C-alpha cells in the first residue's frame, strides 16, 4: 500500500465523511504549487476556495505570523492587546467603513451579520420584537450553521438538520422585481453574495447590485455583501461590489483575510450599525486574537498596493478569453466568472465535474467540482501566466479525451 493509500484509508476510518476529497494527500506547498506524500507536484487551481489568494507559504504572511508567535498569540477579548486597534482601524479604512467586529470563520461572520442586522432593526429601525426579516437569494452559500442552512436552497445542506430558524425570505438571485416585492416594513437586511461561488460562480445581471443598493436605501434596509469568497482581490477589485460602484452597508469577510495561515473573519460596517452591540451580547474567545490580527494586518497592507487586484484583473481577462474559446465546441456548455475566478459547465458527453476533476488531478492540476456538471477555477493570485497557461493546456487535453 502506498503512502497515499495509507493516509486515505486512515482518514476514511477515523474521520467523519462530511467531505469527498480527491484522492491526493498534500504534504508541502509553495506559491501556486502543492506536493503530495509521493513527491508529485500539483498546480493548485482552487486556492482553498479563495482563502489562499496570496499563495501557499507567502513569505510576508509567514514572517508576520512567526514574529507574532514569539510575542503573544491569545489574550481573549477580556483584555486589550497591541495588534487589535491597528487591525480594526486599517481594515475599516480598506473597506471605507468605521467599525470592525472580528470573528474566526466565514460562517461565524455571517451569523454575526445576521444578529447585527436584527438588533439594528429592533433598536434603530423600530421593527416590532421578534418580527425582523432578512431577504436572501436562492442558490446562496453563506456557511453551514443551523441558522445559515435554514435559508439555503441546497437539499444536501438542509436535509435532516431541521427544525430550521425562521425569519428569512428567499428570492431568485438577480431578480430585482422579486426582491422589491419581498421587502416589507419588517425587513431589516438583504444578504447577498455579489458573485455566487458555490452555486457555480454565478455573476448577476449588470445593474443588479446597483439596483439592490438603491432599493435598500429607499426602504431603510441594510445591504449586507458576503464577500468571503469574492472579496480581497479575487475578482480584480478589492471587493466584487466595486465592479458596479456599489458600497454596501456591511461587508462580511473571511477566507483570504487570514492569508491561508490562520482563520480570520470580520463584519465591517458603520458605527450606527455595529454600534448597536453592547458588552456581553456577542463575542468570541479567539475572534481578533493577536496572531490573527498580525496576519490580517499584513493582508491589508498587501492589498493597499493594488498589485494583487491588478494581477487578478489582467490574468483574469486572459483566463476568461481562453475559457471562452472552449464554449461551443461540444465540451463546454458555458463559462462564467470575473477576475481569476471561473465556473466551467462541462458538457454531459464529457463526463461530470467530478470526472473532469479526477482526470485533471491525474495530469497534475487540482480543481473542485460543484453541482454535478461544473468545475470551479480559482488559482492563487500569485500564479504566473506560464503556470496558468499550463493548467489550461491540461484542461484542453482532458476535454479532448487525451
């Protein structure tokens, strides 16, 4: 039995089967490349669902983490620490906002946004107690907590996990008319992904986000943008909302904020909105810890230069041009996305998304399938054009049956 087979067999025997990973066991990684326990190299075209925007083992982020590891890693929020204020201040400035509420995971940040919107609705908007409503979009993916899956339309995410949390209304993604009809006097927020990643990298119709912004302002409703996957450079802008010149009332951030080093998430908003919280009402032992703040501060510093956004924009244009050439030839039905992020719908005649992912793995490229027929492509923003082209060559070869 090989080292790969032993590791997979042990994992299958001793871990819950809540994932179905490709049969590769990664041992080391650098930049856009990973090496498995057998010494085989793989081009990472998933980047940890955008958590690794800056690549594996980014020296600036590793150095920031190492330096902080030698000082202090955790105090809890019972005390102040010397990295917290800088983190909150600089992240707020990057977002054009005033306040930050740090958490750890993306799902925690979404839960925080939901709680914040409800509290704002009761204390500021004047919604009757227990009547707050949040409007969300079909095919969303905001996490897997009990509350979050309560407003999912994914049967796999919901099945056998009820009873579900009330207070949410689901409308079709990209449909402003349906959104307008769903907003009532008790609506406190509209929660949306500017691009729906898990759904297959779905980009809404032009003008949709701007329309959401206008509608929510008119109705005194918070616009919450879940930029956990789409934000922090992935689409060629710091935030995907910027492509329509939109600034929401609240950003929900995660994944790349921790640089692929530690879990870091945050809700960023105005003092009017986040100011509704009082001591004891919400918190996290690890949220905003010194190690997390040190790494996230370096992420913010790196994003300020604009180089990663520009790289994602330029390489993204190249990626989408090359992928677009595959459409109509009988192998690819459609391509969607923005920046270094794409959803590729595989023609049924070529197999499922999982089939294509496995064949790409055999050729040294790692991607992830979703919803049966789609593969997602989201390499680290540090990938070279030569490596990106090599990865695309492998996709062409697989689609051609080579």
